[in-house]
C-alpha cells in the first residue's frame, strides 16, 4: 500500500485522461490551421495543372519523364492552350508554343 502511494506513475496516469480532451482540441485546430496555410496557393492566371499539395508537380514531372519533352509539351498545349505552367524537377516552367 505504501509503495502504491509513492509510485509517481499512478499520478501521471490519473492525470493524463483528464487533460487529454482539453489539450488535443486546440492542438488539432492549430495543426489544421497550419496545414491550410502551408497548402494555400495564390490563384494563378496562367493555365496549367494545379498544385494540389505537391501532387500536381509530381504528375507533371512524371509525364515529362514518361512521354518525353516533345510529347508532353504537345499534350499540355492541347489541354491548356499555347501558354502553360508546369513543373519540371520541382521548378515552375512555362511552355510557350503556337
């Protein structure tokens, strides 16, 4: 009985369930807010695939690797027009053609 009262884990485990709901809600709200700020992107007037949390650049770069530069440029020009914004190797690249 004396050992149970001297055990510090008893106090920690009894305290954690009481604090958990109060502490998690602000943390989850803060993380959601930071996630929204991190993924916020200014709307560009230049057509092209969207950023979409970094998935757009991966798809665009993959298309250039898979189809080659010429065919990928033709694809994007047919899809979005003569002036297109894409990502190659993580850098924003503009394709201008007529």
